[in-house]
C-alpha cells in the first residue's frame, strides 16, 4: 500500500530537517524543527497549487528559515535539493516549482540582510551607548580626580583641564582652555619641556615621558609638579593629542628640603652640624686649585660645665644659642658649625692665610668680651681656639678637622681665652692614609685679661 499525501509530506520534512540541522545552532529540538519544516511544506504546496498562482508568496517561507536561525550559506542549496521532491505532490504544476524556489531564496536573502542590518544597527547603538557611558565615567573621573589631568594639542595649547589642574595653577577652567602651556611652566624649565616633550616625544610618535618641573600660578608664584605626558597618536580622523597627568610635589619637595636641612643643622643653635661641615669642606676640596689654602678653627668654651652645674642645662642651652649668635656675626663669609656640646668650628674658604685667620680668631674671641644676658643672669664666658691654615687640594675632610681639633687641645693646654695657630700641610706625606700632620710651627696668642 502506497504512502498517503500526509506521510509523503512528513517524510519530505524529515529529509529537509536532516539536510539543514547540522548547518548551525537551531534553537529548537529536532521534533520541533521537523514540525516547522512540515508547516513550511504545506505553505509551499498551497502556493504551488493555488488557482491564482503568485510565486512571491514563497518569499515568506524563505524568511521563516532565517527566523529559525537557519542562516548558514549551505541552507539554500541543501533545501533546493530536498524540495525538488515536491514534484510528486503538486501534480501538473511542476513548472511552478522553479519560480517558487527562486522567490523562497529571495525572501531568505532579503530577510537575512534585514536581520543583519538590524543587528548592525543594534550593535552600533550598543557601541554608541557604551561609548557614551565610558565618556560619562571618564568625565566623572576626570572632573573628580585628586590629581591634575590635562589634554593638550601638539602645538602646545591646553585643550581641556580638570578642576584639580585649575586649582593647582589657580586659574579658572575657561581661562585654561586654549592657553599656551608655556604660560604655565616656569621660564627656567622651558628648555626641559621643549626637549623632552616637543623634541623627544613628538619625534618618537608615541610613548610617555616623565619630568618634574616648576609651574606658575596666576599671581606668578610657583610650585613643583611631577608630570607623566603621553602622546596619543592620531586615529580615525582624530588628531594626535597629549594626555598630561600630574601630581603637585611642592609640599613633598619642601618636606624633603626641610629634612635635608634638619639632618645638616644643629637643632639648638640652627648652625651647620658636623655632617654639613664635612660636606662643605669636601666640596671645597673637590673644587680647589693646587695653591688654595683654607683656615679651620675649633672653638671650645672655657668653663661651660660650671655654667650647667650652677644654673642648670636650660640656662646652658640658652647661653649656647647666644654665643652662636655672637660668633656668627663675626665670621663674614666663613661657615660656622656646632660639632659638640660647647664646641664650634669655623671654616674659612680659599683664599686664606695666617693674616686672615688671625683676624677672624681675634674677632671670635672678642665677641665674648662682653657679658651675655641669659634670663636674669649676666654670664661671662671665654673660649679657646685651635686654628690651622693648610693647602686643601687633595686633602681629606675628616683629617683636616682632626688636625684643627688637635690645635684646640694645644690652645686649651696653654690656658683660657687664647688661640693657637697650628700650621700644617695635609697634602704632604708619602700616602693619603698617612699625611704629614705634625705642626710646621705653632703660635699661641693670649688675649688680655
């Protein structure tokens, strides 16, 4: 017994399903796909056998295949082979099959293009939304960042700036836009910016440079800022631009400078300490000519321990501050340092000779001639000075200080209120580890009582 018409449609639907099911993901079960294809066969047969034949009705069948996610390029060719079996079901209308399959293919193609166009539009919309959202997030970060952020063009003008940058340079945002960057950089740092950014970075075409320079506020006061400057290359019709991110380092540099100063100055008197004295002396040695001579004087107060024992350390400290002030007023361009409890050192840079150090030593002792008022007391204090004059080129800073210290003990051994000139040559000797430090001659100067 032959198959019924319904059985033949069901068999053709099964064959159609088998032909297309492996072409891609179909969001339905095999049974559901087979039922869909059977329904489409019924629509095709109705179109093929209709009294008023219109092949365009088959376009909807092609569109239905697209809606079922049968969008692989192989679907149409495989479907055409299977659907050639419709000739057994349409009787005398076989000639209609070719135009119907053509319209089905047209409907399939039109719907596929339409869906892809809609997807493209949705994608562009999503990308636009994402771009808008990203720009909004960037704007929030840009406007609220604690660090300074700016955008500049390759001609050196500010395109955009955030509030932190405007606050740093003390200018309103509208005034910043279009402003030449040179108006924001200290003139002494123009060459560094020109070299690193507009020569080095621009020549490379991309990358980031980092530099720390001084900036200018609207009142022409300034500060320091550490910049990271990135050149973003041109793309998609957009011109290249500079992204500038900076941190104000003014306070940090001031703190570093203060810590540097504290590490090199005596906290009680404010004078240089031994570390600063050695560094100063080392620089003089490094820069000295062969004939340059320096003077060094170690100063020790006579009877200072008695002041501490009698009046207390508070009075003793205030006496040291007053002594330091008097001594500093008498030394001209020399350096005065406190290197111990009641010990000071005066350094006379080149040129120096015995006449000059004699003048300074006498002035230092003379500074203590008058009593020094401390609280309700008027304290009398004197000092001894051990002084040296020596060539300095190639010398050792610490050994020079040791030599001056040795001169101090000679002065103290001779009695209070006097100084000893201890002439040495720290650059002589057989080697740097054992220079000749024996005195060439000593002169002791006693001040009148």
